[in-house]
């Protein structure tokens, strides 16, 4: 098994590989899969092809392998294809290796091969991916029966232990599909497609693939989440907001809640209490196929570096089925007092624009109890009759909490009034300075009488001009300021006076 996948691993990890993580596609061809290969109407191989094309982009490293159960002389998984994805060429190559693929038999006999799901996934992670980030896809009818062991419940439990407790698996989804087939030996109603995201980079690529919508063009079924069960289990959606004076709320296309605050509201908040808005939410179960039987709720906001508890209309949730919303009211206090006031320097700089304050609202669920939804149980019973699989979708006992985060953006809109006022002030100061300069530099005529003789003195503000009598003796000093002229150092008995 390891030898057969080593060449695939080498192809995946070549220098200069694409940024996307490599992907391994495992196609089950054990005895239980006989109707999927022998029924002329079977879409099994076509499904594998279309999923591969939807999940990969140009230049992505891919490995396609068949699997059943490894036996001496008959290793499993067996690599069928290892290359870089190249659109139409990949389709041709996949068709070429899948077309002759049939049900595997045990070596040296006519007995059909058994199945070991855990072995196939573990080999893909450890050998094909060499424990590095990637995606592992598994196409199976859920019959996990190594050595023809009929204790399928126990074998499935081992498989799910690998999923829930395997440290490398960050995210696991399952797509139960309706695919009725009838073969010579067996018949089946459905097929399961699993995808396992290995390490954080694998989880990020899987999230990006789901957001792109490419996979949904092939598989329209809602994926059942296996892991993680403590992240993004609920969604918050604001549906009604009671605006407060000076604050208007809106919801952006990306789900962000935006609060537009008038600059005047910041001054009000600084002088009193910050504005608080009543918000009506929809708390939606986003963890298909589980029902949140019960959980304790608490919420907090993180805005402007402050974390504050949010008062909720209810502190618990009960019987919240997948995709179903529960109304939830709250009071959200906005930290607008932390923002620059209308007449601050920051407001002048931001005139005509807005000051942005990013934050978030976080709702935490604790003491959480989950159970598989009845609708999913019924669907699984119809697709896989007699299969105990739904019982082992039961989440691990240690999964007791989760949280939902809604981004919030507080935006304070500053008009141009502060800028106009600042410009007006600057203009006034400049005019005053100009007037002062003119006043200081403009010459003045001062008339005075010295010993009965009228005289005219040319002077400027700040000048000190000596006054002499007819004999040439200094009898006084004329001091001129911005506002008046005065006689100083007047000699005793001198006849000097200013004319009015």
C-alpha cells in the first residue's frame, strides 16, 4: 500500500507546486460496491469525475486511488492517477482509469474484497499527503466491514473515532446522496461522499471551495458536519433594530452590522450615557444535521478596545433544529464616547469622511447538548437501510460549547462644518496678523509744539524719537505705540506738548 502511494506523494510535493493544497480521491471498489459497478444506470464513476473537476483548479495536485482492504499481495489503496489538474485533460485521464475499474476480488479466489474505511483514510493522510495539508475525498456506500466482519457498528465506531480524535483532521463533512442501483449480487439506495480537511491549510481550502459554489453545481445536498462541532455552530442575523437618536443601523451584504453615528452624538455620549440600541436577532442553527437540544446563552461586544456584556432577552436555547431560527433580542451599547468629538482635531482631519471603529458581537453557547435530528435519521434510514450509521453520528461527549461571531462596524460621519469653522478661524487669524503687520509698519505723523513752535514728527509704532529745543538740547522723547504716542523723559521746565 505504501509503495503504491509513494509515487503519488512525490508528484504532489514537487518543488514549485501550486499554492492550493493537494487532494486525494478514494474510490471504493470492494464487494459491497458491486451494484455501483454492474448497474448500467449507475452514476458512480460520473460522480467521482465531476466532483474531482469541481474541487480542483488549474495546476492543483491530485491523486485518484481505488480502495477496499489491504491483503498480502493485494495492497490498498491503489493509486490510479497522480498529476496536476488540467481541465479537459484531467477529465480524459480520469475517464481512462475509471472506465476499466471493477469490483476487486481477494487474491487467489473468487471472493469479493472486503472494506476498511479507516485504513484508506489513514494511508492517504500518512502516505499520499505525508501528513501535510490537503483534502481527502472518500466515495463509499458506508459498508465498513474488514475481514467480512458483520459487526459494522463497531467498525463504523472505529472509523468515527479516527475522524473525531484524529489530530490531523481539522474538518470533516459527509454528503449522503440518493443513488439507487441494483446489481447481480447486491442492491443499494444511496452513496456517501466524505471530505476530510487535513491541517489548517486544508480546512481553509475546503471553506473556500464551499464558498465558491463550484461543488454545489455537482452535489446539491447540504453537507452533514462531522467535525468540528464546537465552531460556527450557530449564525447571528440582525432582523430588527430600533435606532436611537443620532444612530442609524444597517446590515451589509456580508452580514456585518453597521452603526452610522452622527458626530453630535459623540458629544452627547461624553456628557452622559452612551447610546444603546435594541436589536432583534435571528439565532440560527448552522450545525446540520444536529439539533441543539439545549444550551446556555451569553453575549458580549468588543468595540473600541472595550468588552461589555450584552443583555439578552433569553439566556437559553431549546430544541433548535438545523436551519431553524430562534428570535433573540438584545441591548447593544455603542462606545461612541471613545470616538473624537465633532470639534476635535481628528474631526477636522476627517471632515467629509467617516471614522471607522471595527468590532464584533459574540454569542457563546455553553452546557450544549446535541442530538442527531430526526429528519436526518429518517433520510439515512432510507438511503442505507439496516445501517446503524446514524447512531454513530452522535457527537463526542466533550463537545459542550460553541460560539457565533458577528462583525460590527461603528462609523462616525463628520460633516464639513468643523473644517469650514477651522478654515474661517484660520482666515480670521491671518487677517488679524496681516492687519497687525500693516499697523506695525505704517508710518505716522505726530504733531507737537516745542517752545511755541509747531512741529510734525514722522514715526512708526515702537519707535522712540528724541525731541530737541531750538538750542539743540534734548528736552523730551516721543514714544509711539500701536495705539498712541506719549512724551517721556520730559526735562524740567521744558515747553513741549502734543497737539490733540
